[in-house]
C-alpha cells in the first residue's frame, strides 16, 4: 500500500455503496497508516489534528498549513486513541456518556464566533458535525481509559513535593506552604503526562500498526 495510492480495495468497496465512484486513476485520498486493519487517511488525520488545535484554543492556527512534525504528533495520538478504544470495544467497556460528548461538543462550538463559522470550518475540511462528534467521542473514551489506568499512579506524596521545593526554592520564592498546592498540581500533571505517554507507547508497541506515509515512518524523539 503506497503513499500516493487509492484508498485500499476493501475501503473503496465499502465507500462505493455510499458515494459516486471517482474517475478511474484519480487519487481519492492518501493512506497514512493501517492500524489493526483499519485504514487512516491523510484527510482524516489532518481533520483530527485541526480539531485538537481548536480544542487547545488555536482556531486561527487550525487553519494554517500543517507541518510534518504536527502531523507526526497527531498521528501518534490518533493511533493511540484508536487502539485504546478498540481494546475497550472488545470488552464492551468505557462507553462515553452522551452528556460528556455533548459537553465536549459545546466547548468546541464556543471556540468559534458563530455557528456559521463552525460550519465553515467543517466544510473547508470536508467534514460534518457527525464526523466531529465521532472524533470528540473517541477522545473522551480514550481519556477515560487512560484515567482509569494511571490516575492513582500519577499522584505524588508530600515528601516528593517538599523535595522538589527544597531543590528549587531559590527560584520559587516564598515559604513552602505558599507554593505547596501549585507545586503538587504541577508534579501530578507532569507525572500523568509521562504515564499517559508510556501507556500509549505500550499500546502501539503491542499492536499491528503499519505507517505508510513518509513522514509517518520517521521516528519521533
């Protein structure tokens, strides 16, 4: 399966029943990766990357060209989320509550100045509200799965917080009691991020993932 080939035969057959056939020889989309027999295309990856940018508050940045580093990071996140959700599906576990997904969708909407602006964003990326909701729902489920695995392990002890303060008190300023809560939050956040990366790396390492696009095959640091 090459970088500039048509979507795989199996996917093309499925899509043929829903959409008019493209002219023979026309590139419909570019395959970026195959994740446990599930094809991920460039258009899907770019849309998911832009959704993430919007969630982070970068509505304008989401309209800018995506460089390879951004696509690499988006790809690894997309692979990890798909693998986590696929594992949960096999166990029929960690379904997303409708209220959670609706709250995430409302938050996404609020990033735009108006509903037409949101719909324009979707139209520019050949997507609709259903596709957006699916991306957001997968993110909610992946986060719940990760949280169930690492939330307790990510906690830090009072001794760890004080040790960090002792090592950095010259730059932190103020007595320990005045910065303790902020330091604990910072250390828990860093621990959570590290453990989440480890879980995603573990999921990718034990799965059948074929990276097809040239940028996708480059190892991330």
